[in-house]
């Protein structure tokens, strides 16, 4: 006969104190990659405008867009899209 879903054989009862069962606080995301991407995009954009190089301008615009998008990414993979604290819709 299959085991009941109510029982969890991996964690015996009374083994952990109740305080240890709380989920850990989520850590803030490190946005170092977003900062570097945005900085290199703005640098490429300014250099492209100064040198009148269309390909460098396009590269700077794309990198700056990616950097801004990385800053606005949700903190958790299962978090709803949009900014936290604002209703979506």
C-alpha cells in the first residue's frame, strides 16, 4: 500500500526546532552585471556619436537597452512581472 502524502519520512517529527522551519529572507539581487552593461552601452553610444559611427551607435543603444532591462528584472524567478508594490493592469 502506498504511503500517505500527509507524512514526510525525510524529516522526522521533533528533529528541528520550529524556528528553523521558517523560510529564509530573500537576498537582494546584485546588479553588478546590469551596471556594467549599462555603462558600456552608454560609453559605446557616446563614442559612436562623437566618431559618427553608425554601428557603434547601434551597439551602444542595444547594450543600454539591455542594461536598463536588467535593472527592471523581477527579484525572484517566480515573482509577477512589473514593479513590486504596484498593481498590474
